[in-house]
């Protein structure tokens, strides 16, 4: 199977990758494991568990990993770039539309509807997470409590969960059962890359490490140039912020959104709070990783702080810069880690550690789903207590009530009537237009 055929398959995967990481991973599984028999079930899940450990978009990193297994460094770059390219184009176009016409009722109403649907889709993703044992469920609960009530940083949770899984894999492995421990999928013995495949050669490992070094240079060079020659610009701030988010935001797009919301909204004042959900709504309805929401943030930040450029040109530059510093580290992580993970393939303790980390991620996503629900349902109104203490009191406006109603419709459509995510989002967008006419847009 050559690169030309692989290019066509990866392009097909990219344009069908809707619905967030769960949907994107399912698309890859269908094309690569079930239909093409490129990779066995065990190898696919082994790679997925490692990608769940990394910061950034696990689905895009999984595509990069499998591309590397199939065709080395060239295959990794091809698969990883193709996976994000449709989303980059779509989000850039939607960002331009939002910036130019976002105040118009039709456009605002469309995105308003998408904001409400995002809450329901977040809950759906929780239901689809693979918690196979009571120990994994307990880890998810503990992670939720640690993040929501104790505000424990997610990297600390990841390290702790990995340690628990590693030790548990040695003492009580049945408590952290992973799909990789199950029998092979039907037909997996016909896969081009199966469970008994040869280990990565030393030359391939050296080549991957060299590619990781190249990715590191490509990532940090524009950051260094901006810090040296334009340190006060919005572009330098973006390069720094989104480079940091690329290496500290474990748990996929929702973890990124929480981190970026804090920095971009409260720290820099680039966006309004509701616009974070608007960006996620865009990412939900376009192919590619949900982490593409940061591209929307980068566009608006530069559009509203253009410097010497026109606002539109500045927005495009900010959008592409944000995309570059967000995804280039993903290639570095795969090139640096995949050869090592392949050498440890079959190590039960590593598998249970990765499984425990996946369970902890479920708890973090649940925390963020709750956060989105509260912020969609209520607006925080600053008031003054009679003793002079300033309080944030949640209140529900007509717009908030409409958002709750649309989210409820989305939940019924998905869970009761089993409608697809795309159909549900389309219906919610239509309801958003109606809400824009009747109660106004947020």
C-alpha cells in the first residue's frame, strides 16, 4: 500500500471527522481497522491510549501515530496535516464571517443556537467514554472532585492517575482492564500492522527522534522571533499563550477551552465569555479536532488588536499563527514518544497506567461540561453585599432561558430520539435563529 493510496484514505478520514474526538476516533477505526485492515484492534488502542496521555488533540495525534507506523515520518506528516487542514480552512472562513457580520441577528442567532447545543454534546461525550471497571469509574469521580472542588491542576491528576494505574497493573490488573487485553477483533490477523508486528528498528527510531528535533525548531523559531522583535504585540502574546497551552492542556479541547478562557477572556480581554462557546460551536460543526477553537480565539484577538495591519489581515495572521504553535508540538510529541511506546508494547503495567489516565480524563471533561452548563444557563451579575463584600450572583435572563431550552431539546434529540450530532446541531442552529428574532441575541 503506497503513499498515494494512503493520501486518499487520510483525506477521506479528514473530511468525515465530525463530532469531536469520539466521532473522529470512530471514523478512523472504521476506515483503518474495519474496512482497510491497515492496523489491528490492539495496535490501534495501544496507540490511542498513548495519545490520551499527551497534551493536545488525541485524535489528530492518533492519525499522526498511525501514519508514522504505516509510512514513517512522511506518513506521519501527511496524516497529521490532512487531519487538520479542512478544519483550518472552515474555521478561518467562519471566523471572518463572525468578525464581519457577527452583530447581525441571523449570524448571531446561528452561533447562539450552536452554543446551547455544545452543552448537550459535552454531556454525550461523557456517556461515550470507556469506563470498564469500578476502579476506573472511581478514578473519574476523584478526578472530577479534584478539579471542580479542589482546583487541582490537570497535570497533577494525570501523573497521579498514571501512578495508580501503573501500580494497580502490577498488584490488581483486573481493576484496570483495558480494551487491549481483550481478544483480537475479527479479521485483525489480516491487518497490515498487527499485534505481533516487528518492533521499530533502530534506524526508524533515530529518524523519528531527528524529526522531533525538526518539529521543535519549527515550533519555537517564530515564537523566538516574535519575542525578540515584537515582544509587545498581540502576536507575541498569542505565540506565547498558545505554545503554553499546547504543552499544559491535557484532556483535549475542553481542557484547552477552560485554560484559554481564563487567559484570553479574563487575562487579556481578547474575547467575551460567551464567544468561547461560539468558537467551540464552530469547531463542533466543522471537520477536524475540537481544539480548532483556539484558531477562532487567535483570529479575534488579532482582529481586535491589529497593530499596523488591517483588522482582517491581522485576524488571518493571528489565526494561522495560533494554528501553527498549537499543532507543531503535536508532531514533536509523536515523533519523540512513539518509538519508545512501541518498544514497550505488550507491557501490562504501561497499559493499565494509560487506561487509568483515560479514566481521569473523563472526570475532567465532566467538570468542564458542568462549567459550560452553568455558564450557559446563568450570567454572573456583579453586586455589592451590604457589608461591602462584592459577590457574583447568578441570574437567568430570557436569553439564558432560551439557551437552556435549546440545550434540553438537544439532549432529547440525542438521547431519546437518537439523532446524529450533525442533525441535532442543525436543529439547534435553527432554534437559535428563532430565539434571535424573539428574545434577542446574547
